[in-house]
C-alpha cells in the first residue's frame, strides 16, 4: 500500500522524509523515491525494491533543500520498476500519488495529443502532466492544481511541487487518507500518522475535496473550487504502534474497516457504464478468445477457495458457462482434465501460495490458458499467468483474510460482467444494472460496519461455545464456509459451514441448546427454503442467530437473535454478509482475549506445500 511523506520547513528535507518512509515500511511496498527543491532546482531519486536501495543511491548522489516529497509504492498500474516509481515529473510539475485515477487513459491520450511525453505505465504520471498543462494558462500553481483536480475521476492523496513556484508545497485529498503535522513553522504531510508522529502530535486531518497550500511558513486550506476554508488542529495522543493501526486496537479491525475503500479500488477505472461492461485490460483476451473456451476451472486454497465458489455461482448464473472449482492442493495430484479449451482462473492474495502456484504450473503444462486474481504485483503467480486481475486491496497484515477476500469477490463480479458481455448473455441493460449495484456497494459496506455494536452483543452470548454451525443456500453456502473459517482461525472455536438443505443428512444430530447455529438468509430465491431449514433447527431446541436482509421482519421472528443486513442484490450480498461475519468472529475472539492479528499455528502466506 503506497505511502506519502512531505516536508516544508527550515531543516534538510531528505532525512525527515526518509525517516518517515522508514516508518511506513510495515505497509509493504516495491519501490521508493524522493524529490527535493533547492534554490529553484528540482531533483529526484528513485529505486526499485526496498528502501535500502534508495538510501544507497542517496549516499552516492545526495539531495539538498528544505522542501521535499517522498513515496513508497505498492504497484497497481505498471510493474515495480524505477520508471514506474514515484515521484513522477511532467514538465515543471512533480507529484507523488496514492489512489487510482479512473479516467487516466482518456486524460493521457488527450495530453499526448498536446505534446506531452510519458515515461511510465502508471496512472499517476498523468496528474503531473495535467497540472503542467493547466499551468500554461493558470495564474498560479495553486490555481492549476485546482483546475486539474476537477478533471480527475477516482481516488487520490497528492503532494505536488513545481520549480515554477519553488517556495510552495501543495497537498490534496479525495478518497485516500492524508494528514498534516504542525510544529511551529514546519509542516509534515503524510498518508499515515506513523510517518510523522515522532515529529509532532499536532495534526490536521484532511477531508475529501480539500487542498493544503504551504508557503512562506504558513498553510492555507481551500476546496478544489478555490473557496478558502478553516481547519482546526488536534492533539493526537497515540503511541507509534497505535498510529500504525490508525488508532485501531489491531490490524484486523483496521483492515475490516478499510473494505469500503478497498472495494472502490478494485473497480476504479474498470467500469464502462455506457457499454454496461468491465474493462479488464490485464486479461489480454478479446471477445472472440474469451468465447473460445469450453469451460472454466477456478483453483485456490483456503479463503480464496471460498471466493472461487462464489465465482462459480456468479459465472454459471449470469454467463451460462460451466465452471469447476478445485482446491489447489488436490488439483495438481489428480491429473486434471484441462486443455487449450479450458480457461483456468487461479486466486491467491499473496501470489506466492505454493499449492496454487503448483496447480497453475500443472494446468499450464496441459496447455490451459491461465488468468490469476491476485493482490501483489510482480509476485510469482501473476508473472506466470497469461493474464491477471489485480485486486488493489493494499497490504493486509492480519493473518485472517478480510479485505483480500471481499476484493476477490468484487474481482470475480467484474470478470462475470466481462464474460457475460463477451458472450452476449449479459445484455446492455443488465450490464448497466450490475455496474450500478457495484457503485452502491461501498456505501452499503459502511452501513454494515455500523452494526458492530449489535454484533458485539451477539458475540457476548457465545463466548463459552465450543462448536458452531453456519448454514447457507446457493451463493450463501460459500459465505457460510468463510464465516466458519474466520471463527476457527481467530477464536479457536470449532465451526463448520453447511448447505442448509444438508442439515437433515447428518449435522442436525449435533443440535442442542448450547451450540449456536448462524443462518444466512438473504432475501433471494432460496429464502423460503432457508426458513424451512431454520425451523428444523429451532424445533429441536437449536440456538439460532439469523442474518437476513433489511426489511425482512418475518424470518427472524423465532430466532434467538436477528441481524438485519443491507440488501445489495443476490450477486453482491456475499460481500455484506461476509463483513458481518468478520465482525462476529472478531468480537468473539477479542472478548476471549485472543491475538487476532497473529492466530496460533497460522501464516499469512503459505509458501510451502
């Protein structure tokens, strides 16, 4: 996940910025860079890999100046190379950027036609060229930035310099975090508090649509429309470790609450509303090629395998293409029936999962075409794939997957739209409806997160449970499996997920008054059947907690507890029910005193067989 540090004051900027970037290393990155201004001269140093590479470069070629910006990059658009590392320079303007610019291709084409030369594959470089273009007619750098930001679509946190105004640093925010630290007439800018909290505890939190202009030992705040605003600073009484977690008690909860932004990042720049389609450039397949495959096979492990089960439902339901789902560790050992007519989709958060990588190589040896869904650019699985959909979730530190899983679901939803539009099963109107539903999803996730207090009350009632059952039908069955896995991983309570129709084929023997049964009952075509299965449990004295859709006042009448989940439609309901189940597992584990970030016996990335 990218990190930004900026400084303007009376000290040498380089050690301040590099010190801040070191404090952001925990977030993960694949390249780094720094820019300073000194007497009107703008100088940049960039390197691929770890920060130590940039430090070596600075020893050989030091930078000077009391104003500067720095960046650590988590690759999204473009591989982790020096050319793609930040800062980016366009004409007289230098920027560092966190976020994703959705309309960068259109802007890039327009700017190229006006004579701008681009040297990277990133969306971020467009911003520097756009501001430089505006500077040709704007009365000031500040005005050029305001004009340029009004043309951008997407999310950004920015620091901006230009040798045409060598006493000014500008910061701006929309959709990505940005904070400002104040110490006398010194100003520190960062994407995260850990980078600057050692320098000052006096902070200003920037809001979307705001710009900060640092000049002559002071700061002015405006909107993108140029209206001046007043901002109040506040004292942050956090330890450095708590600052890393943005004030949250642990990384898992922080990452649960990052999901609205992470989901936006998955679809940012990838939706074509007028065409009712998803733009997935990384697939490297046109419509004719997509339609040449006779079947799909999705391969993954653990939580990613649960995402694969949702993907099977989505693709078969909306695209009418047969889909098999395999656990990667089984796939490679059963001589799978795949060929050059098979599209194999492998899913891995890290891109290094050993069993999934081995399955990919097995499929490739049989001439299958490989697409991967992954979070880490330039990891092994994307490198060995024929095409890739990156999830852009940012670094996930908590071992139990949260935002990585929900972003995989959204990536599969995008792939479903693309496949369905390619084969004509999803028409223009339906594609537009699916896109509209996706745009609404982040706000519905935020609404679901507000159920945390209710969920904590339910959690309090199940601290002494030794076992639990999760039930779901259709697309919700995969989420029942994921909910059970989360509870096992972090609270050490044994839990199993079942299709609700399978209860009477064995698991119903386990029902008693002590064991909780969590029933997933979204308002979809299976609701009547799920209610019937739930009644079978209640009749036998079962301890039922039902999760159903907002407005459904009937399903939970006989349950011990009812949790009403916002309705996002059948295809996207798994995301919202997952978020609620993450909070349930989290609250139970915390109340039991467990370490949710590092549960026993587990590793974040399983790189051995």
